[in-house]
C-alpha cells in the first residue's frame, strides 16, 4: 500500500482587509437654536456627556461646523436624522 501526500492549500488570504474609517456626523451653526438647547439635544440624541456636548456646541458656534462623532454609516445616518428632527442642521460625510 502506498502513501499519497496531499498538499493542503494555503488558507491565509493575501488580500488585506481595508479599514473602514467610518462617517463623520457634523453639526452646522444656526442663528435660531440656543446654545443650551443644542447641548441638551446632543446629550439626549448622541449620548454625549455635558462637557463633550458643550465642546461640540462651542466648536460649531465658533467655526460654523462641529464634529459630533465618527461612526458606522447606519449610526451616522440615525444620529444625523435624530438631530434634524430636533431642529438642528446636521450632515454626514466619509471620514478620511
């Protein structure tokens, strides 16, 4: 009886998995929502702490746009729509 050698194929893939950088949820400045209201909405909809919400609000107030968070597309869309439903102006864009 002879022994046959079977070569096992290499199971490791040569392709590298691309890291998805996610999506940025941006808040845009407006002239009709109070600073206090913006902080409250950020805390309630995105679950930011008060210091984080104040920081985002101040960045938005001073520069015209603030970074709320970076996350997966589904979450970014949810946060953006939640902010809009509360009267804030929000957009998403790919993080790079």
